[in-house]
């Protein structure tokens, strides 16, 4: 199935062709199995050069969104093969997703990964990792009522735990959270639970530095569970 012309005419010209096509695919304007128009036709529809179009196609293919083959053309891939850890794919997903569904999925991932990452870090972290975790925690404390500074420090704290696992397969998840949790943390920053959150993050920091994996796992689970309840409560007041 070839997508209707209006899908391309409505993509706008103020963002890159990669963003325009990527957003259209993630939003569902271009469904799995849809064939993209020929390169020259796409260039005309989007008002871009062939060079820009080819670079965009290479980028989309690298992210798993499209697949090009001789005699068959370029088809949109099923979302099961997309690289959902790719920062741009994640950003597009965030922009088009229903906020409650998106947050529910992110919490599922947090519950499945953060407690174990914390336990591994409590065993594997080196002194320099401890210093980074300590610094990020202190930045949370120092943020005070500054929501922007709080969110940045909170994201850095969680990212540093994944990095300190010393396991490269955990690192992309930490990077994903740096992008994917921003919206969640922005919402949570408006709550009245900051004092409790400081204590929970401090408890987790202490367990990691003390090389107590079981305690770190429990602290991380408690932190994530309470964060989920905080988000639910804040969304209800905002709705």
C-alpha cells in the first residue's frame, strides 16, 4: 500500500526530513508494509534534495523503521524490529504517545530493571562510580525548590547507577531513561514528596556505597513503587 499524498504534504518543512518521516512512521501515518514513494517523488513532496533524502533513508533504516530492497522498494517495518533504544525513536514515541499509556510502560521497564541494576552496582561499582553517584545525589539535595535543577540531578542519579553496573548491556537502558523519564520526572517535580524522595535516594546511595546488593535492590524497588504512586496522584490532580 502506498501512503496517501496528504501524509507527506502535512509533515511540515520546519524540521528535518528524518524527523518528518520518522514521526510519520511512529505516529502511524505510514503503517507497517507501506511502500514509500520513489526517491524523486519524495524529494518533490518534501521539498528536499536527493542527498538529504538518502541521508534520511539511511538514518531510518539504521533505526529499523524502514527496509529497502532491490525490485521491492522501501517498506515501513513492523514496530517490533524498531530500535526503541535509539534516542530519536524514543523522542518520536514520547511525542505521539498517550501520556498515561507511555508512563505505564516506562514504569514496567523501571520495575523490571532498576532494582537489579542497583544490586549489581552495589557489587560492581568502583570508587569513581561512588563519587559520581554521591555527586548526583548532592545535586538533588542542592536543587532545593528549583524544579529544573532537581529533574536534571534526578535523571543523572539514575543514569549513573546504570553506568556503574560496569555492564555495557545496562548502559543503553540508563541512556533511555535519561530521555524517557524526563517527562515523568517533570510531572513528579510538581509534587510535595521531595523530602521523602531525597531520603529514598539517599538510602539507595548508602546501600550501593556500602556494597549491600540486597538492600540496594529493596531500596530501588521502594523508590520506584512510591514514584509510581506519586505520578498517579499528581496526574489525577492535573486532570
